């Protein structure tokens, strides 16, 4: 007898972002001066008031199981945050606290997807979306978006992509990897299509605190009762509060959806970490000055990085309005030679940069764009400057 493995599991692609980050750490472990532009997490420490709350939780003995969907105090704090920040009314029982944003999305798709259901994903996209959809038995449907549209799907393109099998549409604003933010007019047009087609919109708002210039983050569910009833809003503690390792995500959803998500989580993981939950109450209800301080620092780095990239040969980028990434078009690099090696694809470019220039970038073929890389500015200004110097040296060495 031949032992086999899950076809569904074997079809899952490993995360290229985690692979690049691991490679950078490996080289650093050998004592090499690597600049890593792959980071999907703030480089700041978790604010001290949140850390103090975690210590308090330990000292109080808050180390036991909580309700599977999250402790009541945190669900209430999230409900208040939704009202204060997003203009949304989600009762605590409509809120599920999960083990991070990825887990929240996993809960969502397992709750709404039946085998063969289609999920529309605008491209470029965060590379985990299609894998999470496939693991739930769904079928990702990619809709390419152009630089002329700032890599945002239009209502018309969304309507064209819908079929009788469409169950949901993923909206990510601010966007990873592009940093683009949808305007209110764009969201209203999209909301009209979602309601008319009677599908769910999964609104991933994890970067909501990181916006720049004249951009405004608007929760699509806040635009009326009809779209509210078609929306599952997904967020988390990681990006706003530099709490990536604490693994707390959360969702607001129609009550029927939330109940199914809670049931699923109760069997798969039970509750998220009790100490991290307790600290998250302090994060949401406590002082918010640290959130703005981090946003201002990211903004300075963003302006510097975009300015440098726009001055380099062969590459170009649209100025991001949110998150902490710059989406760089390297199409003109492909086909050129570097020290006798043809840069045939974006993976080759990334390999040359990390092996010869000790600079880690994220190739975006797995994000739906094989002619782009993603650079994170969630690293220090000193590291950004050093890494961009190295990228410029690489570009200037091309033939």
C-alpha cells in the first residue's frame, strides 16, 4: 500500500515572503550585513502600556481558557473600536477574536464557502488570499488591475467577473502589496455591485491605521444597511500596535456568519492566547499616541523611498497612500544582463540581489505580478538608505 498525502495540502504554495525573510535571517546568522525589505511587520516594539497589561495578566493568573470566540472584555472593546474608528455597529456577539489575521480569513472562508464557490480577487493581491480560499474548497478568480487604475478594481470589472458561482469578493484597502487606498466614490460603486449580485465582500482592513497624504480609510460596511449585511470586516492588532507576534485578529460579521465562524474556531483552535487578548483590550481602549507616532515615522520613510526609486534607472513606482510597502515595476530590467547573467525573471533578480548585494526584496510573481517587486519601509531609515544604495548599484551594473 502506498501512503498518500492530501491533494489539497500539496497544492498549497509556501509563502515566498516568509522564504525570503528566512533567507535573510540565515545570512545574518552567518554575520553578513543583510538589508531585508521583506518585512511585513512594524520594526517598533509593542507600546509599553500594552506590554505592561500583558505582565498584569500574568500576575493576575489570566492564563486559562477563555470563551472560544474571545473574552467578553475584548469583544466589547472591539465593538467600541468599530463604532469609534469605522462608524460600524457590531455587537460583541457579531465579533470573533482569532489567532491573527490569517486565521480570521481562514474562519471566514470556511464559514461561507461550499466546494466550487468562486471568490473574486483583484490582482495584484496578498499572496495568501488564493491559498486560504483553496483550502476552504473555493476557486480563486483573479481580475488583473492596471497601474492606470492605481491597481484598484473598478465596479465595472467586478460586475463583469461575477458568475452564478461567485460567492465573495476580497477588498483589501489599504492594499498589500500596492499601498493603494479606495476612495468613498469607488467603494460606493463597488458596494452597489456587491448588493446587486448578492455576494459577500470580505473587507480586509488590517492596515487601516497606516494612511498618508489625503487618503481616508472608509469601511465599506459603513456605507449603508444593504452593504453592511453583505460585508465581513476583517482586522487585527498586528500592524497598528506592532503586535505581530501576539497573534490577535478579529472580525465583525452578520450574526449568522459569526456564529458559524465561532463554531469552527471552537473545534480548530479554541480561544486565542489569553494574555494577548487581555493586552489587546488595553491597546484598543488605552492611549493611541503611539499609533500616530509610528504612522508619522512610516510616512517619512515612504517619502524617502519613493523619491529614491523614482530617481533610479529602469524602475518606477506609484506613490503608495497606505500600508508600508512600495510596489516597484522592474519590467525594464527583465532581459538585461548582470555580470553575464540574464535577468530572465523577477525570481532571478531577487536571487542576484540577496546573493551578491545582500539585499532581500519580495518578488511579486506570487502576488499576481511577475514584473514587480515589493519593498517594505517597515525598517529603519538607515537600513532603507543602505538597501536602496545597493539596489541602485545593481541597476547601474546592468547591460
